[in-house]
């Protein structure tokens, strides 16, 4: 049964990150999610890309940080460095939904993950670099204008210790590490690609259960050169061994089979320009 008051939410501020959002959205569909799919975009995303996003997502929502609440504008004026951060926390304004799962555009689900909606705000998986912090690439939250305003106020008063949304959210939900173990998502829901080689025996033991892979840092999948004949990523020095390759190949195969046709179709519809 479709659940219309819950949604997966992602963000892309340009056409490049949109490629990630498209693979994420299509993968959620391929694994037959029963939830709505929402992508937040900003003004730089092209008209053509918006049209393609609209083929995969139920809602394509432009969140223009400068035109929304006055509160946001004031906060931005004081701390311009937090721009992208503020864009992500706009997800709390999606009050047409009662509960959501936010996912970065550089994540890809490998199976159905609808069970995440059984979790409560604020649930997230540990960050592989500092496990007392959560990674803000995948999290469960409840949209609320009150929470949104408090996050903005917090950001204005305290900034973010890492300059991004992860620092802000970790300070705001500061009891995450100790308060409630049910809010610790298993690492397999946000398997950072670097863990594939930093703890190889653990990956060998548990990696086959991975549900979401997160291509944190660089290179992002869409920046890699992919050879569709050999099904291999070429000339990339920063890869973490063969397993990293296999996850990238999976991303690229999804992109080629499910997303490229949508992009081509839209190009033909628009005519050449
Ligand atoms: N993002 C975006 N445009 C940007 C940078 C980031 O839309 O120029 C969004 C996108 O959803 C991305 C998320 O913000 O996945 C977090 O950034 P990123 O994944 O690059 O950070 P990392 O996970 O590598 O720390
Ligand atoms: Mn990310």
C-alpha cells in the first residue's frame, strides 16, 4: 500500500549533483518503495534537468534560500559560509509529510529500505571518521517548522564546527551518541565507501548485508570515467580497491540503463539547443 504522508527526500543544487539524485530516486523505485520521493532543488538546476527529475520524483521542490523565510535571509547574512547547510535543513519545512528519510545525492540503496520509517527522529548511522558523531548523509526526521526555526537560530548563534550541515546537526541533536540506541541506524544503512578498505575484515564479514552505499568525499561516481564495454571505471587513483570499483560499476550500470534514456528522451523532446 502506498504511504502518502511519508517520503524519501534528497537535495541537488546543480545539474551535476542531479545525476546522483536521479540514480538514488530510480534505485528507490526499482526496489519498490511504498513512500513518496521528493527532491529539493535550487535555482541553478536547469529546466531540462527539472523535467527529468520530475519523471523520477513525485515532487521537485525549489527551495530558494534567499526568498524563503526572512529568518533564513538574516541568518545567511550573518554566516554566508553556511549556505549549502541551510539548503539541506530546509527538509524540515516539508510539513506535508509526517516523517521522512533524508538521503544525500551520492548515496545508492541496494535493496528496499522502507523499514527505516519505523525509526524516530533523529536517527542516523555513525560517521566512519568519528563514530560518536552521526553521518548526515542518511537520517530519519519529522518535518516541523518549529524544529526548522530552532535549527536556524542554533546555526546563527553557534555556526557549525565543520562548516557544513553535519557539524550543525550533530551539535543540535547532541545527545544522539548516548540517549537512545534505537536512534543509531546500523552502519549498513550508510556504508561509507572509505570503510571498505579501512576495516577490510569487517567489510568481508558484513559487507554483503549493505543496504545503502555512500560515496563520501571524492571521487563522486559521476566524476569517474566509466567504460561500458569492459564495465570498469578507468584511470582513477583514489579508488579503495576492487569493492569500491564494484559499487561504482553498480551506480554506473543504473545510470546507463535507467537514467541516460530519460535524459536523451528529454533532449529530443526539447530539440537541440
Ligand atoms: N549538495 C549539492 N550541491 C553541492 C554540494 C552538495 O546539492 O554542490 C548536496 C548533495 O545532496 C550532496 C549533499 O549535499 O550529496 C552533501 O554533500 P556531499 O555528498 O558532497 O558531501 P560528503 O558526503 O562527501 O561529505
Ligand atoms: Mn554525501
